C-alpha cells in the first residue's frame, strides 16, 4: 500500500486463521514474508487458537508470531489450555481472547494497533451455540466496539462453531465495521457468503 493511501486512512489487512499445530506454524512463518512482499499489508492478524499442538497457544509461540511480523493474535475456546499463557494474556495487549468471556478471566477481548498513521481495532468474540462463553456475543460486541475509540478500521474475529452464527453477526455489524471473519470450523464453504456486495464478511476463514 502506498504512503498516499495510508495518509487517507486506507489499510490492507491480512488475516490468517486458524493456525493449527506445528505444520500450521511453519507454514505461517515460511509464507508470511512472501505474502508481505506480494500484498504489502498494513496489518497482519492471526488466529493462533490451535497453534500449540492443535490446542491453545504458548508464550513462546506467540513471541515467534510477533517476531515474524504479526500485529495481533486472536484466540478462541482453547485460549486457556496452557496455564503459562495466563500472565502473558494480562501483560501483552496485542494477544486477545474472546471479549464475551467473563471479565474475571485472564486477558482482554479488544486491542488497537497503529501503523503508518492508521489505527486498527480488533475484536475477538466466541460463539454461544455449541461453545461455552460467559455472555452473548451480540450484546458484548457493543461494549467491545465502544472500547476501540477512534479506530480507523475495525476487524472482528468471530470464533464460532455454527456458520449461521457468524453470518448473523456479519449482518448485525454490517456497515459498522470493516470486516467480520469467522474462525474455528477450519473449513470453507464451496461458495463464501457475504453480507455486502463487497467481500467484507466471510463466514469462515479457518
């Protein structure tokens, strides 16, 4: 992306997820430099929910991703699988767990990062259907959006089992955020469904 585009608030977001296990991590670390050179993304956001042997994430893995150029890491239902990640979630604002988990649980559900004078707000949510979340994603997202302040763009990662729940959130946020992406199911429907004419909302990324 050119400096002129960035100066007008434009941004290119590369989202990757879910990263699963060692092969997923190696693929990410090997391909990210190539994708960065080819696409020139302003921000790189990765769902690292399954990056530690298929369940959760560790501080070491998160550090590797950040060192490779990842700006934000989102998580999901296995966020707390490794206890060593608990203090890391409290101390590193760029790795977030679902915002609709209980407020007493470690970590936070939103963050804002800035590059090239552009601010990106990221919201992580968990689905409620077939997954355990402390609060409704549809009500908690309103609180989460209010935490982002004057972010130029907003990316929402809806980590959910049901594709219908992801699409419903896309409709709910249509015109209010830059993009809603869905993770967790780790498969893509034959024909991606979008809530707008523009491909802003994907039912699943993983």
